C-alpha cells in the first residue's frame, strides 16, 4: 500500500516539475518579448549619446586641450627664461 502511494507521489511530483518548467519557459519568453522593444530603444538612445559626445569632444574638448597644452608650454618656457635671466643677473653681481 505505501509503495503505491509513494509511486503516485513520485508521478505527481514529476508532473509538477514538468508543469513548472513549462510555465517558467513561457513566462520568460513573454517577458523577453515585452522587454525587447525597450532594450532596442535604450540601444538607440546610447548610440545617440555616443554620437553627441564624439561631436562635443571633436568640436570643444580637443581645441580647449590644445590651448591648455600651448599655455602650459608657454608658461614653462617663461619660467625657464626667467630662471635663466635671474641666474645671469646673479652671476653678473658676483663678478663685480
């Protein structure tokens, strides 16, 4: 008698596992179909942002960076020339 109940319970559990697997698969497919257009829209949005950032980088950041590099180089040159002229003045004072 217990063996028959056990066998019936095993069969019921097997059917429940199969039913839950099928339900999970169907729900997953339905969710994917609902989310897919949103993901495509987000992909397009990211593409637009990338193109905007590349335009901003090309038109604004690169020229500003070049100007900053030029200013830093000019400042370094002026500091170097200033130090050189101060040394020269000190050497002239020491010779007198």
